[in-house]
């Protein structure tokens, strides 16, 4: 991992809680009006994010192994190996 920058708490919460299948912790990483762009779809608002997380991350047991992280043009970019069912 890029040793020059630590992972922002919300980003760390996202990956840690997803790996532990903890829905409430996962959603705490997002603002109530958050927008997720996933495979050309927009997931907006907490209820939609909860449903998306359950169906797309928790149900198929998706896990992330962080490989690297960088700050590119003031945007946090995380590189991860993804696994699941």
C-alpha cells in the first residue's frame, strides 16, 4: 500500500465492514444523501445503498483484499482483489 497516505476512515470502514458482512457499519461510511455509481447504475440515498449492499456485497459474500491505495488528483483510489460467490 502507498505508505505516504493513510486510508480515510470512511474508506477503511467500507472495506472492513464489507469483509465482515456488517451492514450497519458498512452504511455508516456513507452520508444519507450519498450516490454510488456501480456498473453504469446510480444508487442514491441510504435505503437504496442498504439494498445494494445486501444484494451486491453481503449476499454473494464479496470480500476485498486491499493491494494499494493512492491519491490521484485529490481522489482516493483503492486497488483491491475482489472475491466472492
